[in-house]
C-alpha cells in the first residue's frame, strides 16, 4: 500500500530540508522535517511504497535514511511526542511488539494495509494479534480488515455503552437513540467499532436494533407489576389450578384483560410456567413433577400409558389429560397408538 508520508531515521544537521530519494532508478522528491533527534517525517509529492527498515539513499550523496513506519493519521504535537517514544528502537522489534506501542498513540489501527509494509502473510498477522488479545494487550474488532483497538479503550467504551443502556433500561425508557450512545463511547455510529460494541451489549438486554436506535422489547417490571404477578400466582395456587387457562385467571383475580395478558407473558418468559397450547398453561414445577412420575411409570410399569394411568399420575380431568397428551405428542415425549400413548421419554 502506498502512503504520502513516512517516519524515517536520518542523520542530518538541518531541521527542515528538501531532498530526492533514489528508488529503482527513479528520483522521488520529498520534504523532511525533524521531529526529535534523528527522527524525521518525510513527505513525498506522490504516494510511495516502502517496507519496514528499508534503507534508501538521498541524491547527491546527502546521506541515507531508514524507513520506520507510514504516517497513518493526522498528529498534533502531543501525539507526535508520543509517536517519537513509540518509534524509539523500533528497528529491533517485531510486529507483535510494535502494534501495542502504536496503540499507545492511537486508539485504533487498521493493519490490513500494513501487511506488505511489514512483509507479513495474513496468517502471521492474525496469529500475532490473537496472541496479543489473549494477553489483553489489544482487542481485535474485525479480522477481515485486521482492525484493532487498545484493550483499555475497548473496556472503557464497552462499559460506557453498557452504562447508558442500563440506565435507560432501568429507567424504563423504551428507545435509546444511537446519537446518545455515540456521544458516550466517542465513536461514530457508522463505524465498525460502534457496531461491534452494540452487538456485545445487546445480549444483556431484550431489545431490537433499528437503523438509528435501539428499542427495548421488554422493560423491567415496576413494583405494581411485580405485585400483580405475585397475586395471580397466589390465586392460581390457592385455587389448586396448576394447569389453567386465561379464563381461570380472569375469574379468580380482579385485573383487566391487558394486565392479565402482560403478567402471563412475563411469567411465561421467566419460565414460571409452560404454554401447552393456545389456551392452556401449566406451572413449571408442576410439569417437572409429572415428568418425573412419567419416567418412574416407564421404569416400573412399561412404556404404554392410558388415560386412566395419566389420571392416576396427575389427578386431572379428562379435558386436561387430552391437552397434556397432545402437547407431549408434539414434543415427542409420547406417541399415540390408538387410545393409548407409547412413552418415548428416556427413563
């Protein structure tokens, strides 16, 4: 990959001068500016392609210089001082030692374009970066582009995004705009890094990702909702309705249809009970007891089950036995053979 400017090592008494670089019989005009001691920045009138530690001659016997690194971004004076520190003794280092030093100057590096500069195969670069990530010295954001960030920047940015999302979630905000997250992490929402952080954070929260915002699909329960759920569960258990319908809840509680529906879906998502079909639900602990009895039945009395057998295991009426059998048939717990069921569940 070609670059307009390079950091080079050069012995020259002048702080700023013009020169011509000899390369493959061609003369490349360049301007040189001292950064520190023998460290210069060389700007070329047209893009040039060099390699790490390449030794190049200046025309008219004005000396020679060693190529250290392409100039990868705009640098202010503070960053230039830090880059001077990073480049100290760089000629004696390997790729895996150089990258962390550069990440002390810039938070992000796109290393794809530097493979040729460092004379590296992609597999070699991936191996080195993976080792550095295991040591928590950097974070690989995208292996296709070899896009990396410092481990410290990754941890801080992830924590910042998680903090905003958690505050919004616990504050029962339905929508979080990306502009708000962008400001918190200091990365554009179109960037690879922003999207990477978003993917890492989203599993923590029930949400959907839209083009410009994140929408929570389920918010934490209010004190009122928690009390309502507890009252519904108490009413069902008090009235001995471990297998029940929406109508059972409606009959035994004072809540509206929407309140009951919201509570039941929350309880279903939390695993308090299972849904057997469109109308019928069963408490999870009750269902676990029945399955254990079914396994015991299969061990002691064989793998064929009748309605009377299941009534003896559950105490349910025929209406509920039919619901349970049909659910088991769909789940491959049983297989219907006439009016009986063959138990497929392992003992």
